[in-house]
């Protein structure tokens, strides 16, 4: 059983929701970002999404774009990210997902990346710009190295299409709540609950929802119908301001209100 | 007459040209791309659509564009040089061939709003133009640096009723404009039609744009047969993303007697590292929805392109060009900013035609090779656009001292500015 599957099963057994967090590796440099990630892992993160910076992050809003630019300006490479994952793996039990865009992975070689990631103790890959239609080059290598392939489902994804995507999915399902790029939203769309309930009928995999979450109340509302929430841009900002622990505490408080039900 | 079928024509059903192309986009956009592909397959086979497009290309754009024999240029360089006059199209470039097709398709699909990215501004102007024609809303994403380089086109778009959205991220040129356009499309994907201007981006764009542009090549074929009685020996076209080149090359792909030459921008020279020659000097990578040749560093980060011409200043290239390069169906080379500028002046002075800096790259390679080909050789250069938009750039680089020196008034004016 993969570390991700195991982690979600344990959370489910304990009646808890998963707090999934994204941080861009190398922002603003490797040392500082590793410290922020360690703080997050120590202060309540259940699953870590570690961002591999890319020069042209077309699905990201200004916050994560800027984080990627700072990381690249500091010279962060995929190898640095994998080395960091490896150090984190030795110290923490939480699942680690490598989150990024296709080209830096493709440039190193898909098979090589999977081998390196598995070696570093990474548990899954989420590649934003590799949809189902392009995933056939990637999936066999992920599987061969015991890595989960985390799919994205969007509000624009039909139920029929979701079924096709979920047939190939392992680990968990990442539901993008908004029509748009990453970034903090004051309001989340009203159709999130409905979409999540529909997705439930398509898969037995854990569902986490992200894009836009920054506050306890949002976490609470979303987690009513999801197995967890993802916090990205808000966590990146919190890391810059030294508020990682405070933000995670706040979000956890929101999740607690719907836990154990 | 039909060109050879030996080489693959068009992408496979998932949008791959050999190992290139595809749909490397976030899931949010996939349903829109699938819907677009279905709609495009329908109109391709729809006589009513094709008739309306043909009518607009004739009466609104002014097609067919002439195939003009440049006598003085031919005399100086020793081969028969013909210019395919896309610069004479309405809006001054080949871009409108494609935007008309896509806007007609958008209307069929019930979309109320168009959006586009633009580098030189030609595609933005062509999109704003068809938006006005069809009474649609229009937003054009343009890098801030390009807005300065191509100021007249910004004004034209605004006059046409489009909103020009300045892009301040990254290099503030075409690459970032396209990234920002993709981000904006994600947020408005249900009511907005994204008009991509090049044979790049995710499937079906590279295929669809090339088909809308291949009217250039079909006309060139017919006009060559009519005027010369045979096909040309060589065809030159500039390649940034590669839409004008794909359009003029496509009917001739596989015809061994016609040599096709795609001319990329070598900027300050390939060795300088400051260029936009993705095929000549790039490696295979994935950007903006497709796999193709790409300027990138050893870690897969996209490198900044450089070209004096905003329309070629892009680190990628259409996937079909990548396949043609691998197959040897088209030869790709690159010319520097300086060579392109010289060709710009040469064509202006010899023929009274001011070419776009993009097209000047094709002219430069053509006049470099013409003397070696001999008097009987027939060359076609795709003059993809006119150069009015580039006057500021050319004058700035020349320091107001335009070659030949018959421009005291302009020099004086530039002097005042300095």
C-alpha cells in the first residue's frame, strides 16, 4: 500500500480531514524554504505538495508565479528539490507529492525522474499540464517506481470525463474548485459541494479540494464534502511572513468543526 | 494537382505530429479543447462555413494576394525573386487569414468574446478587427516591452474596440503574453474563444491555424503555375511560431523539386545565446500546451528569446515545423537582426515595399542564396507583413541614419528626441 493510501486510510479511520499544503521549493532559497516546509510538517500538515519551480507556470496566479521566480533566481533545480525531499523523508512520515509542470521533468527524462523521485522517498507526482490525454508516456514509469499519479479534476470536467480520468488515478484526487489559476479567493464558487458529491459516485479514492482556500471558514465548508483541503498560495504567503504555524492552526480549526462526523 | 501524400499530413487524432504537439494543458482547459476540436472538425467539412470564409477572404481581406515579381531585386541578386504579398492583406499581414476563420468558428460555437495573445501586434490587430466585424468583445494580451516596440498597433487595437491587457511578468514579450492569455482563458473558458495566432499551443490550434493559413500556399501554387508555368525552386518564409511559413509550405511538403526554407531569428547571432532560433539551436521540450523544439536551459527552464522583430521573439515553434525539420521536408536556418535590417532597407529601396521585420528575415536569406542559384531559378519569398509598425524600431536602431541617407527630415526629428 502506498504511503498516500495509508495516510488517507488512517485519517479516515480517525475521522479526520487531511490538511494538504503546497510550498514552492527554493523560495526564496533552499535553506529558508526547507525551514518553512519543516515547520509546516511539524505543525499539522498531513500531506506535503512540494513545488518544483518552472519558468512559465501557466496555471498559477501571481503569488505562486512570484514564488517560482524567486526560487529560480536562487538557482533551484529539480535535483535540489529531490535532495530536499530526501532529507525531509528521513525526518517526517507524511506523504510527499512532487508538484510541477511537465518540462523540467521531461528535460531530465520521465523514467529518470520517476527513479530519482522514488529513490528520494517521494510518494506521488502531480503534473499540472499533463492531462489524461498525455499521461500515457508517464503513467507506466510512475507505476514501475511505485509512485502515485495524482489527477486534477476541474469544475469544467464532465462526469463522463471524470470517470475516464479516475480509472487511471491512484493516491488521491485533486479537485480544482475554481475556474481560474491558483490564488487566494475571498469567495469560493457555490457549486463545489455538488461537484464533490458527483465525484464521490465516480471513485473510492480520497478527494481533496484546492485553489482559493486561505481561511478556516472556507476549509470548514469545503471539508464537509471532501476528505481534505489544499492550501497553496496562502501558505506561500504565510511562509514569507513567518506565519506558517498560525495559518495551519487556523485551517485546522476549520477542519475540526466537520471532523468526526 | 495534388501534392505528395508520402509524408504525414496533419496530426494524429490526439493532435500529435510524430512525437510533437499534443495537449499539455491543465485539466480545466481540456474540455474546452475537446469542444473546440469537435466544432472545428464540423466546420472543416461544412460547405456553408467554407463558402462564407472564402467570401470574406476575397471581399474583406482582399485575397488572393498577388504573387509579384520583384524585378529590381531579381536583377541585383541574379535569380527570379517573387514576393507573395501577404503585406497587402487587410490589416497588413497574413494573420487575418486565421483570425477570420477562428472568429467564424467562435460565432458558430456561440461564444461572445474573443481573446488573443500578440507579439508584434499583427495578430492582436487582426483579432480586434474580426471582433469588430462580428460585434464581439475582445481582449488582447501583450507584453509591456512589445507594447512599446509596437506602439502603433496598440493604438489600432484600441481604436477597434479591443482591450489591450499589458503583461508585466517575465520578459514582457510574446512568451509571457501567451502564458497570461492561457491563465485568463482558464478563468473565462466557457464564454470566451481563445484565438491563437500561431501554429503553436495545444491541439487543435497548430493544425487549425495551419489549415486556415494554407490558403497562402494554395494560391502560390496556382499563381506560380499561371505566371511561370511551373512550381518555384525555392520558397522562403520566416519562422517564429511559424504560421505564415506553415501556410505557404504545406501544399508543397513532399514535392522534392520545391525546396522549402524556414528562416528563424538569429538575433545577435546564435553564438551570442541571444536569439529566437528554436529549431536551429533548441532542444525538444514542452511549453504552452505542446511539445516541440524549445529554447531552454539544462534544467528545462525556458530561456528568453531575443529578436529585433517582436513577432519572432518567441522561444518555441509549432510542432509541425519540428516534425518537418526531423523529416528534412523543410530546411531551417537563421539570420541575424543585422541581416534582417539590411534586407529591410534593401527591399524598401529597390522595390518601394517596406516589409515587416519578421518578413525581412525571409528576404535576407533569399537574397543571400539567390546569387548562387542562377538566372533561371525561381524563388518565392513569403512577404508575411508590412513594416509600418516597425518604423520606430528601425529608426531607433539606425540612430535615425537610415542606410543611403536620404532622410534628413527624419534624422532631424530623431535628433530632437534625443
